[in-house]
C-alpha cells in the first residue's frame, strides 16, 4: 500500500498549532513552545509507523520529549526519519505577530535520509524551480541576484531576497541593495522564507543568510517537494562546534551541502499556521471549535496540498 504519510502528519502539526495558539499574544514563548511540543508528541503515537526523531527539541538530557533519537509512532513499519519544529517562531507566537507555524519534515528510511545536523548556525541559499541548478553560494550575492534575474526573466531591481533581520546580515543587506535588489526583512522564521522562495505567488525570489541548521534540514524537505534548489554550509562560532559537526557527519564539515545532502530520497513536509502569514492563516478559535490551515507536500509525487480544517470540540478549550 502506498501511504501518504504527509496527510497523516498534518494531524500532528494541527494538534501542535491548536495547542500553541492558545498562547498567542500572551508574551510567554516558553509556555507556547511547551504546549506545542506536548501536543505534537501525543499526536505522533496515533500514527502507524516506526519513527525516529533526528531533528528535535535537543539532546535527550536537554529535552524530555521529541529529543534526538526518540522513537515515536505505534507500529514497526514503515521506518521514518523525522525532523520537527513544534513551534517555528516562538517569539512570533508570544507577541501575536505573523508567520508562527508548526512544521514536520520526514524521510522514509530505505528511500530517504535526513541530515543529523547539530543545533548550530547554517548559511543558506534557497531559490525556486526556475533557478534550480543555477546557483552557487560561493559567488558574491550580487552575482547570484544577476543569475536569478536571468532565470526568472526579471530585471535586477525586481528581484526580492528574503533575509532575517539580524546584525550579522548588515553587509549582505547592503550588498543586495547596492546591486539594485529588493530586500524583505523578517524578524524570525527563515523556514517560512525558504518556502516562500519556492512559491511563485509569494513575491520572494530567494532566501539568503544565516539561520539555524536544524531549520535548514526541515526547509530542505519543503524545497525538495516544491522543486526548488538549496545550498548550505555550517557557520561555526568555535572549534568545538566544528569538531562536533565533523563527528556527527563523519566527513568534511566545511564543504557546501546540496539540498539532497540535507534531505535525500522520498521526503515530505507539512506545516500548520499558528498566526496569520502569507502562506497560511493562523488558528482561529470560536465557541464551536477552531479552524486551521495547513500545507502538505511530497517530493515523490510533487504534490502541494493546501488544507483548511474545521475542528469541533466537546467543550471550550482551556489554556495549557
């Protein structure tokens, strides 16, 4: 039987989104993240699979659940490697601002593999299908913008690059603007920018800059499913991080990684909105229940499904 696990995983991201949405705008990002994590962990056990968390909330001694190496699911087959972020954008949720989401990326073992990336920084370049195969992140950003303009059939001044609004990106932002490109700055959530870069309707043509490595692996699942392209390299703050990465990867930690190095084979991605964003509306509670919006992708079929779900509750939800 050809199961589409992505359609089953969406129930998991919905559960995490519904739980964390109760904390939107309340200023407590830790409580929001914990609510999402608890709900996601419970929901995983309703799926018939033998799942292993490879990107999660941290090492076993750092996280009580969804830790790296934890087994989830209620069966011995199929074997699945899973990367999770129960609440991408904890500050966004706490402050009631756009783009907080719950996400899962996964690969069916034997047919796929996810990089076991350490929780450090990663420099990323993501583009959509039109520029797939044409990027080289060793080139200056201004050159990449010119390549993008040719691939997209746009003038340079029409190219929009998404960048996290961080002090470390000052020179990148200056170079992009100096060459005539538009820069879209976001406060948190470069995973959402990676997805937007592959969506021709988003207005974002590329993602550039440094974010989290775990988010990079999850992003690669979405990029693969959407037919885009991605390159990445680790950014080390000290020699200890470099050596730890070398041990985890069993190879050169300083090289450029392709999208298939990060997420190989039969991969899937699903996300549910917590707060409103350009791709999905956030959770909307009412007296009868709630509505959620999700996006579900699968590399094997190339399908991208957008799902709007109505949830009915037997009683009014309470704060976790």
